[in-house]
């Protein structure tokens, strides 16, 4: 699951605060709409240093196995320039199978469990625990976070009329779950440009068993990044005053299904900072073995689970250096 919709749609309209506010009505949110349109130009945390980082998390939600496991973890860093056309964004996907130590929990485990253990310890602490783990591995601290589930993902995509993406290579998934312990009929995605509604976009972002090299967690991460950028393009087209019905739909979805620590003015500020950044200035990077050359994957002898660890002889400082240079590396990937 991918969460780009949660940030950019929330940024256009509202924030759900420290936790989702179930008592806030859409009417109350839209009643403050004018205040958001003329929101303060106060800087976001990190903005005065030139970079703002947001942790994007995707969970299954109620009705799904491991409903609060973060199978999508993306660090989105915005590097700001005086001219928005020169600003850049890196989407850094963290593999869910990264083998880490979670503060307060004996032994090691997959990073997608860190958020869960934080929430079990104290509601609302999942982000803090996962953030601590990520900063140890990447050297990046995140000022903000947003969490969304499958239902929210589908709904926000539909609310903006779907998204346009380019499928890099055709694939078929014969084992996509139907939600009832079975599988859907084979899913097919043809190579080339295509328009996806919410359901199809979720399938594209979530598929784990595709043919033609699309059956890995790393391939899935790249597809999730595509959806984030495509959604940003759709949101950037919204007009505050003319698209009030769409904004109302997004508000309803966000209030019910998203969790974030953005204040309303911060969400509006984030939108203003990102809406004019060209798509070609969005760089997509996977923190995987093939990309970094520092991580190795294999079966963990103790648990018999697939795990990604530092390769023998490698140091975590080397991985942090790789992440520090992510903007340079992202440009190189685009040029290739």
C-alpha cells in the first residue's frame, strides 16, 4: 500500500492532527477552509535548513492480516530552492524485510513490525519508535508522518478521478488476494500509459506475485512511488475555490482513515511548497541490495524468514553515506 494521497490531499485541505479526530465533522473542517487558503507562510520544520522530510506509511487496516504492519515505508525528502522549478524530491523506499533491532523489544525483527510494537506499547507511539529505527539506519530524521490504509488509498484515488501512470513492463499476477482467503482472477497490466481508478491503482501498488520481474518487494516499491507522483500531479490541478466537491470528498476520507501529525497550516504549507515542483525532479530510490551494494538478502537461519541485512564487512555508516547522497544518486538514475 502506498500513502502519497494522504499527504498531498491532506496538504490541500486539512490535517488530521496527532491522531485521527473522529469527532471532527467534514462541515467543521470545511468551515475553516478559508483560513487554510490564506494560511500563514510560517516555515515547516526543516524548511529553513532547506529540507523537509515526511515519513509515508501504508498499513492494511481492519480486515487485513497484520493490519498495522507497515508494509510500505517511504521517506520523502523535499529539497527546496528559491525557484520551485529547481526544487527536488526524493522518495526513498525502505524494504519491509530490513532486519533491525526495535527499542525495548528483545532480539531483532523485520522493520515493518516496529510501528506495531510502538502502538502496542502506547497508542500513538508507533511513529516515534519507527522513526528512531529509521534514523539509526539511514541517518535521516523525519519531521512529519502520515499513515493510511488500503480503503483510504482507494478512496482518495477515486476522489480525484484516478491517476495516470506508465507501466514499465507488462505483468500478470495470478495470486492477488480477494479479501476472502482466496485469489482474484489473474490481474494483467499491459506495458505503456494507462489510467487507474482506486481499485486498480491499489492492485498495481500492492501486487507481490507478478510475472516478468514484477514479483519482488523492490518492484512493488517502485510502483508505489509511481502512484505517489501520479497522485501529486492530480492534486496539483485542484483549484481551491472551483473544486470544492472534490475537496469535500477528500476531507471525508482523511478524517475517517488517515493519521498524521500535520497541523492544518503545515499541511497547507507543504502543498504550496510541492505543487509546482516538476515531475522530472522527483527521484525514486529503493534501499535494496541491488541498488545500494551494501545490503544482502537471504533466509535468516534462526527464524527461517527472508531478511535483509548489512552485507558481511559493511558498516551502517556506509549505508548512511549512501542515503546522504540520495539526491545525487537520484539524478544519476534519471540520466541513465
